[in-house]
């Protein structure tokens, strides 16, 4: 699992880690049933406090992306969403699209931006 943190990023470290793991799951680099590295190992690799990683793993568990089993680590959960979960997952997209429209972007520019972002998500080696 390859994660990086950016000291210049305004997001808290745990959020950067959560977002990085989400990106790896979205790309298929972390698949259902795969075990995440132990908290201590990730903390050592990134040079951050153990609690930061533990908070990130708990957040991922609360979001249903991993299952944390004490003693055996965190495992990637199923990516399949129920219909109501899909609707809930679209809310942030709707908010972002609304903001782009309010900023004066034309539909074709919004669609192009969405395609670019999807491409970035799918590119290997960039876990932002």
C-alpha cells in the first residue's frame, strides 16, 4: 500500500490517509478481502503518530470501507453499495456540481473536469 502525506495540505493527516486509502480502493489496488498494513507499520512509514493512523482506520470503518478486527488488522470491505447508499454517495457530487454551476462553468467544462478527475483517480501511483 503506497500512501503519501503532504505537509502543505490543509487537510488533517488522518483525512489525507483516509482519502489516500479510498483512492487505492477506487483504483482497485486495494480489493475486497485484502488486509491493510498494521497501524504501527503505516505510522512508521509515514513518520506520524500511531493514533493518527488508528483514527484514519476507524474513519474508514465507520464509512464501511474496511472491517477492523482487533488482533488481525483491518480488511477491505465490499465496495458494493445498496440503492439508498448510492443516493447518499451522490450527495457530495451534487453539491460540488452545484458549486461549479454557481461559479459560472458551462456544462461541457464541468463534464470535462469530471472526466479529468476520474482519470486522475484511475491513474496508478498517485494516491492523493
